C-alpha cells in the first residue's frame, strides 16, 4: 500500500514528525496522539522524540510514496542546484531503466578546474559557447544497460543526439520544462526518429514534488536540530 497518512504537528513537535516521516511510518486513524505511532503495513514503531500535548494545530496530510518519476525529477532538481551558472541551472539524473538505480547525476557548468569569469555575466553568448550541459556531464557508463533520464529542462539538439547515441542507451526521457531557446524543438525530431520515449512532468507529479520538497525541508530542520 502506498498511501501514507502523516500526522504533522505544528511548532514544537516537528522533530518527532520528521523522524517518523523519515522512517516511512504509515499511520492511520489517529484520534489522539500518543508517544508512539504504529505502522500497520511495516510493523514498525516510530517513536516521537518529544511527545507533548500540541499547543498548535494538527495538520493531516495524505501523501503517496514517491514514484520513480517523481524521485528522478527530485534528484535532477537537486543536481541543478550545484551549477555555478547564476542565470540558468539545469540538472540531470540518469537511472537504470529496469532496476531504477541511480547511475549518474549532472548539472550545467564549466569543466573542473576552470572558474566562472565576470565576462560571462555580460556576454551570455560566450558563456553559452563554453558551458558544458548537464547531459554532457553525465557518466553514461555501460552501453548495454538501458537507461531512463530525468531533466529539469528539455535538451538542446546536441544533447538530444548524445542521449540518442547507442553508447548512451537511453530509452526514456522525462523533462520538467521547455527549453525556450529551442523554438524548433529539435529534440522531438531526434527522439521520434530514434524511438526514444519523451514526456514532461504531469500536474500530479509536480504537486507531489512540491509536497516532498517541503517535507524534506522539515527533515533537514530535524537533522540540524540534532546536531546542535
Ligand atoms: Zn544541451
């Protein structure tokens, strides 16, 4: 069963909630809060660190487990955050198609050992000529393994060719948004010709990605509070 009912307390009990969420607790039908929550599906107990009476509101959120696609998009988004390009941050995440295991992640940027120069800020064309795209920074590894690729932006024509190469062996591409500079949508012609499946994120996937990013921020708060 995928459906997770996560009971979130506002204010001082967020730590406990984050810990429960992290362990994947599945909890149903809370009429009142105790110092334990019980997962019927996994038979695990998840202990709230600081069980207290809530002096705030109780929020109940219905959340589903991340799909492979949602997970892939989140890894791609996180990878893009590493880019040094202040104008455009693009992320890519490459997975084994069958197992769903992560193979490589990448982001747009300069080659290792080279530094961003201020000239790029005024001369965007020069930057565009020199910067290495997120897809080009992926390590595609074993050509025999079929792969699934997640991107935060549609690929340019050159990257679509790279993706379509038999050495890359990518069978599916998922993208978050349009590459506005590519009015011709060259990637579509290339992917259609080489029979590579392509689609954008659905509205439901976007909604779930936002929800899980918010949950992740709660988890980060919890981790940091344990360190201090
Ligand atoms: Zn490209």
